[in-house]
C-alpha cells in the first residue's frame, strides 16, 4: 500500500496532533488537520475547522475531504475535567467518534482509520475497574469503534497508547514536573518538587515514537485489531524525578504526598506492534531533556 494519500487528523492542534501533522507531512501524506481553534501547524497542512460533536459538520467534512486514512486523536483527555463535566467527556470522546465513523461509513467506506483509545480503559466484565468518567468515555469510544468495524465491515484499528511524553504543551506528569523545575531554574519557585507517590509506576513513551507507531498501523495494521502503543517497561515517579535531577543544575528536594505502597503495575507490551516492524527509538532521558528544553525556551 502506497503511504502517500489523503490523511485526516482530528485533534490536530493537541499535544499529539501537532507532532502527527509534522510527521505525516514529512512522510509525503496529504494532511488535512481538523481543529476547533488556530494553532501553529506546518504550512503544507490543510486546516478544516469543525466541531466533532456536531453531526452535520462532520458529515459535510467527510463528504468534502473523502479521506483515504483517518487518525482520530480528538477528544477530552483530562481525568479531572471528566469528574467536573462527565457529559462533555462522553460527547467529545464517545459521541464524536460515532458521528465520525458513521460519516465515514456513508461517504468514505474504504477509508482506513486508527482510533486512539487509552491505557485507562476499564474492563467491561468488571465494573469495579471503572475509576473515573474519563475511563468510561474512552472505553465507550473503543466499543463504538469496534462495533462499527464489526457491523459495517469498516477498516478500523484501535491504538491503545500509554503515557505519552515529549516536547510540547501537555497535561502529563512529566510536563508538569518539568515546568516546576524550570521555575526553580529561573528562581521563580521553591527548590521543592512535590509528587503524589514515588512508588507510582507508569509506562512512558515519547510522543514521536507513538506517532511513528500510528503510521505503522495506518499502513500495516490489521482491521478490527487492538495494538498497545507502549515502551513495554514502566518507571516509578522516583525514577522520573531522579532522571530530572540529572538533567538540571538545580539541587531540589523531593516531597512525596504519600509513601504508601501501591498495587503492582500491570505492564503493557507492544508485541503486536513490534510484529509489524515498529520499535521504540527515543530514550526516556532524551524525552525528559526535550521537555525541559521546550519549557526553558517558553
């Protein structure tokens, strides 16, 4: 399959979306970025403004573009906001996905789509694993995508990413810590770095590696399959803060809010993705350095 084609990227002005636009333009795709607001994007990217929770606007967009590929990144991705406004999360993550896939079914049925879910999806067989409305919204999003793929035989692939990190504006823990450290470097903050729990473990993957994974899935991924997009190795917040310490001249103290031992972390593995030829490339320390440099330049 020729990698060059009409690619529609939703959520194009978000953290991952901006990286995706830069990557796919360089790879020779004709990129249409779907956005609700203006942002700095490569000059060769065509921008369409669309509210994805508006069924008519999505229908008109798909009729106009008729994409060969879709990378669906748009949505509400903040756990805290999902508690404050759960319906907005359901609309942005679940309903918008249904509108998008229905428009594709009607007007671009041969399109190949990668729907980006979340590592925070819960187990439908165990409701006790549901921890917040964001998890519900992303689980329903994936269920909708799988249902449209099954019912209408659409070429839909599910990507399940871990915690994505790297340069750019992000609400992730590494970006939050980096901003605080840069504040210390500029003598705008006390030399104390507060974290919730140093035992907390997460799988971190550079967003640029994730975008390469999404390209692999668009070209080589199998319809109706789910692929874990992950480094395959978790790190504790203790390891995160110690890595940051090695990347700055500031001598700061680390203050955990809790020292309680946590449940064992369930590792994710990119085995199916590796089978398609993708491998993680960017070291964890390089990702953290790039995050620091991004906020230093801001």
